[in-house]
């Protein structure tokens, strides 16, 4: 139920944001997906990525809200916690 409420609140707040802000958020999130989907075992941020994020940071004040890079250990801990809550089937 909590994710649904959060999604609805996010939807309401986006109605009050500028179109430019929303477009920059979309660019930022798509870039994060691109970095995540790279084939290398250890994903690295290359100079082009740094240029993009520096440009985004200069033109969009809410860029930190969209930045979600996490370490592998963090994701594994989230999954373990999630499966511990669900329990064995």
C-alpha cells in the first residue's frame, strides 16, 4: 500500500513542476539505466557521464533527488531483507 501512496503523491507533485525540470529528470534516470545496463562486470562512470551530470547539476536544482547509484552490496542487502520479510515458500 505504501508504494501506491508514494506513487500517487509523486504524481501530484509533478503537476506543479516545470516541464524543463521533468525533462531533465527523465534524462537523468535514463542515463542511470544506461550505466546500469553496461556489459562490464564493474560498472564505471566514464568522462562523458561526468560531463552529463555536471551539465545537469548546473541546469536543474533537483538533480540529487533523481540520482540513485548504489553499491552492489546495498542491493544484495535489500534483496535479503525483502526475502526475509516474504519468507520461504
